[in-house]
């Protein structure tokens, strides 16, 4: 498992899973490979169930109202999944694992997403998770921008909303 939990990869991967939940162990394996994760063992149906539980817990973090609630929910995820950090060099050089060795994929993802989200929020800002501001879109995004002003999931949503607001201003009331 080689996503750097300090970078943007983990929260973007979590958002991808939340926006397009895998429907089978095979699909989950495909999502992981697409994200650049090295799978150390076959993905099993139990991994899918555990991953969907992570996504549920993570979606509640996204939809939390206020920093305190958000922190409480992340802390609950950490308590359920993460172990003390330890150094490992099993591949690609030395890095930290926040889990015990030889865990199934579902447990690895739970620890990775919990820790990656905690690091994202404390380093970039507690408000850096959200849903698209476009009226017709609920897509979740993690704001890893330098300006910290992301409000839309994508350029098409931002453009569509800009056009809509422009028309609303011009129409006589
Ligand atoms: Zn590793
Ligand atoms: Zn959107």
C-alpha cells in the first residue's frame, strides 16, 4: 500500500470511492490499481464490505457541521482502524504504516483513509472537504488547492453555476 498519506492522493482516492462506490471486489481492486495502490493479496468480498463501511464513515466526516463534529468523527475512525505508526521498507523505500502488518485490504484502506484524512484536515484546514456548490450536483471533493477556495467538484459545474447566476441577475424580478 503506497499512497502517501501526507499528500493529496488519499483524500482524492476517498472522494473517488465515495462518488463511485465499487459494487464488487473486482471493481474495488480496479479502483485501487487506478489510484496507484499496489495490492499485496487478492481482493475478497469481505474487503468490499469493509471498504463500504469506510466510505460511509468518511461521508459523515464530509457532511459534518462544524470543526468539532468533524474532528470527533475522524477521531472515531482513527480509533477503529489505526494502530501506532511504524517504519517499514517493504517496497519503494522507507515509509510509515499506521496499521499492523498483514492486514486485509479493507482494514488497510480504513487505516489509510482515516490517517490521510486527519493529516489533510490538520495540515490544509478543517474545512477542506465538501460537496459541490452547484445546485444539481452532490459530488464530494477534497480541496487540495493552494488558494483553499474550491467550491465546485469540477470546471463544468463551476461554469454551469456561473451561467445560472448570471442569468438570474439579468432576469427582471
Ligand atoms: Zn507500504
Ligand atoms: Zn459538481
